[in-house]
């Protein structure tokens, strides 16, 4: 990707998610790493057949993995704060 394209995407990102894109639930994730990046295998447990099934594999560079870690951390903190605010709001009503 050229510098101009990267600059345009950072300034005005457009994310297209097709309507038929499923959201998959994962019970766990296995992460493997190399010098150039990581691969995350998202897994569902199948207790009926006593096995684990990889439902999605995502590979990213180390740089993107670090950015993803930061973003996930921020989103988890936001989620906890929102949950706490909702709980406090409900408590005040009673």
C-alpha cells in the first residue's frame, strides 16, 4: 500500500461489513508466534464429540498485534466503565 493510500485510510477510514458476515462465538483462543507476527486460532468446544474446532484463523504482524492489544485493552476498560455506570444508575432507581 502506498503512503498516499495509507494516509487517506487513516484520515477517513471506511469499513464495509457485508450483511451476511456471521459473528462467530469462540470459547477460547490459541495464539502462536513467529519473529514476524502472530496467528490466533479462535476455537469452539464440541463436547458432544469431545473435540475443539478452529472456527477462524487470523494472522497479523507484530506491529498490528501490539495495536490490537492496545485497542482491546481500551475497549475492555470502556466496557467495564459502562457496565459500572449502568449498575450505579439502576441502584439509584431502587
